[in-house]
C-alpha cells in the first residue's frame, strides 16, 4: 500500500503538478499513498495535524485506500469538511457530513471531528466554523473539481479569490446541482437543495498541501480549463495553479487524449 504508484503522464501547469493514471482506481490509490506519506511526515514534527476533506463519489477510491492505511495515529488528527447543503434533514444520506462519517471518520476515528451544522442559523454557524478553522493552520486539503470548475461549492457566480470570509452561504449553480443528479446522489434536479454552506477559496488555498482528485469524462472540460484557461473565477479551479504545493490527480478519462 505504501509503495509509490507511478503515473502514465506527468506535467506542470505553472505551480500545479499534474499526474495522470490509467484508471480511477489507480488514481485514487496514488493520491492516498501521497496523502498518507505526508500525514506521517507531518506527525513526526507536529503534535496535531489538521485536514479538510471533500465529500463526493469522485473521492471513493482515495478514501478507500486512506481508511485502510496502517500506522497513522488518527488520535492526533483534526478533520473538517468543505461544504454542506442547507435544508436537508440531519439524517439525509446525501449530507456531506454523513458521507464522510460513513466513508472515513467512523472507521479511522480522528481525535477531533468538526462537522458543518447547516441546521444551525447560518450566520452563527459560519462564525462557529470560522473560529474552529482559525485555531491553527490547516496542513492538508483533499479536494475535487466540479463539472463547472468549482472547488468546494465555490461555483463561478459566487467564487471570490479574495473572499474575506472563511465559510459562507451560497446559492448553487444549476450545473452544480445537476452534477449531484449525474453522480447518483439525488433522483431529480428538484430534489437537490438550492443553497449550501461552503469554505471559501482563500480558506482552501491556505492549506499547506493540496491534493486534488478528479476522475471521469464528465470532468474533462473542467480539467482542461483548469490547466489552460486564464486564471479567473469563470473557472474557479484555475486558482490551483498558483498554490505552492498542489498536486492534481487525474485518470485518462478526465485528462483526455492529446
């Protein structure tokens, strides 16, 4: 599990390191191996490390490998997640907090788990979660890219590279909502909530190390825009090219052919 997994293609887009793998299983495993190595490295020099996770089917293979990793002292790990729907029942299976709890947190049992409570009054919840995020720097952010280029729920209409907030309420772009249907999380577009709480782009970019995991043909246009378009909130993920330590993991379906 800890052996390196080599990409079939590697390149750079400004600061962004891009690694392409033959399939999404290999891609997810490779990303997890790198995150595991970085966690162990940081735990050798820090008492506590802090991680932010994305919640999406695109992360499944990555999370599967991560939760099986031996010799990580999860009791010294503090975890956050990056977004949550507003208006869903606290028991709804589509809640992002539920996804990560089932897929990772209940299994590895981090020492501290900070979940976004979107049933709380929005302003109060943003203040509460912001305070938790400000307690110490974030070491690792594990994220994806949406079909419209969003990171977390920073869709193009609401993305702000200089956002003064750490977390905010947003109205979801219809492309973002349709992606949730495409991913099988909801049956129809009408079932998908229209609003969510999301960590802002400066919050994500403040992480010391970013690992971005993006499989699938439906992400190809967003990936190519991320790599080649001007850095702009028209494709929020383009900002990843400015991060000093960000790796983008792709399968061939997401990357496309030359």
